[in-house]
């Protein structure tokens, strides 16, 4: 029984973006992006640490209700990376277990480290 609960918990936590690859990292520039107008429903959270049980810092979602519900996250919530504040960028720094370590830099130059599930993006 405990093993089954552990497996269910693991699957729930690891499916943070509903198994949809919606983002991409440019191999050359290391910049992370989510294109607007995708035909799939998605919800991607960026976490404070490389663990889905830690504080959520940012949300990307195709659903307006989810986007509104997460507006109070420290870095905000968006439909895609085109909606980020002017000058803001997300750069890929490397792998951290099942997460990608990213730096979120504001237009003013302030940098925050976040972790996005690797299953939610591809490196091209």
C-alpha cells in the first residue's frame, strides 16, 4: 500500500506540466522560450529549488483561469514568454536532476534562479 501511494505521489509531482513539451531552449543562446498560440493545453511551474514540493516562483499556462490564479507568484504568471516584462529573459544554466536550472533576469538586471521540469522543454 505504501509503495502504491509513493508511486502515485511521484507521478503526480513529476507531471507538473501534463507531460507536454511546450518550451524550448536555444542551443546557441541558451535562452528559454514558450511560443504563443500553441494548440495544446499546458501548465508549467518554475520552482525555487529542484523539487516540485518547493515554492512556485513562476507559471506559464494556456488557461486564463490558471494564469489568473497564479498571478501572485514572485515572478508572475504568463501565457508564454512573449508576455514577460520588457527586457526580461530566462536562460538555461544546466541540469539539476529532473529539472533544468534557469536564471530569470529582469529588465533591470536582477537575477533569480528557478527550476523548470525537464519534461516541459527541449533543447534545440
